[in-house]
């Protein structure tokens, strides 16, 4: 299940997210909510398929955690508090910021789907 969730995450965050969503989710809560709803839907679809009922509490956790990370500037705050300000700047930034963001997204998936079931 965790592997399925990770694949769903990458498909939603990289293949399905267009320029408009990536740019506007930092400016608009509505756009961010739209992106997070689609993202959570992709993750749930990869985990449970189209035919099985989705757990609404897991969907809510996925949506809420993704929204918090993407909309509220959690990653820049974390990097600042953690003493990673220089790490977030060039030449390592913006890739370091993207990687920290991805680690937090993957941690939220691991909290929901903690086992490697194939």
C-alpha cells in the first residue's frame, strides 16, 4: 500500500500538476485546495483502485496534510528554524527546498500507510 501511495503521490505532484496549479497554489487557497483534492484522489486511487470505497478519514488526512505543507509555507519555515537557510539558497536551492518538501509529503504517506504491502 505504501508503494502504491508513493507512486500516486509522484504522479499527482509531478505529472498531473500543471504550471497554473504549481504557481497559483501559493497565492490562492482555492487553487491549493483544488490541487490537494486532486492529489489525495490520485493517492487513494493508486492505493484502493476505482472500485473500492475510500476511507474518508484517510482522504481528509491526506488533503489536510498536503494543504498545510503546500499552502502555509511550512517548508521554508522548517528550514529556517532548523538552521538550513543557506541550504535553501543557491547553489543547492531550490532543489533542497523541493527535496525537503517531498520528504514531508512522503512522511505523511508513511504515517497513513506504514507497511510495505505488495
